[in-house]
């Protein structure tokens, strides 16, 4: 497994976090951002919720990264 493969895997994971719908998936499971405030943000669940919302906030750079990976794959084969 090379570094490029690791980067592609991280990009796929970020894409998976970016498409999660808050109302249909996160809120029914108790993973909404409003439920975690103060001290509870330091827990693992709070950190994952923060990561999900950060990835959803950065969708435009994520689209640019996807485009770059697609172009590199098309050029290099």
C-alpha cells in the first residue's frame, strides 16, 4: 500500500462523511451537533461528530480534491 492509495482512502472516507444527511441519519441516532456542547465534545463521539460537520462544511475543497484525483487517475491510468 503506497502513500497515494492511503490518500485515496482518506478521500473516500471524507466523501462518505460529506454525504451524511443530518435529519435522516444523524439526528435519529443521537449524533446531532446540538446535543454535544461543553465537556462532552472531548469524548470520542463528540470528536467524530465534529469531524463529520467539519467535512460537510468543507465540501467545495473536497470537490476540488475529487477532481484532482480523477484527473490524475485518467492521466496515469
